[in-house]
C-alpha cells in the first residue's frame, strides 16, 4: 500500500473577468529503483469555475482535526485497519470521507490546507 499526495496549482493575476472552462494535461510520474525505472503518464482534466459565494466555501485545516490521545505513540502498523491514526491518516478524504461527501452533496466547496495555518 502506498499513499501519494499530488498538488497541482496554477495561479493567475486577479481580474474582474473570470474564465470558466476545462483545463487538461498530463502528469508524468517516474519511479526509480536500483533495478528499474518506470514512467507513467496520468491524464488530468479539471473544471475551472468562478469562486463560489463565501457562504458556500469551507477551508479545512487537516492539521488540527484528529488529535492523538495523551501518551499515544504512532505505531505505523498498517495491518491493523481499526486504528484510525495509523491507517487512515488525518485527511478529509480518509477519516472524514462521509462528512466530506455530505458537504459536497449540500453544495459546499472545500479547500484543504496543505500546510499548517498557524
């Protein structure tokens, strides 16, 4: 099992006329080991929209959502699937997947912080 976080971003200068549409491209991933080099191309297509109203935006701070209990030492035992701290990590798409789906279905837009806010 391998978890990978990929962030793709493109910033533009702020202007009054927002462009909406689709952007697409390829992400190239190269994995190197002592015996082999493998490269794959992952197609990516995203829909670009105008920023939603503030009342429909949520900023999710993944770094402060699931607190470790006092005296807990991470074990990284991935064979124990009942352990939320080791198996799922602390991300909206893992430990909070049902909540994430609920919010999306209610029309909210969620941005996850990729570094601590504080």
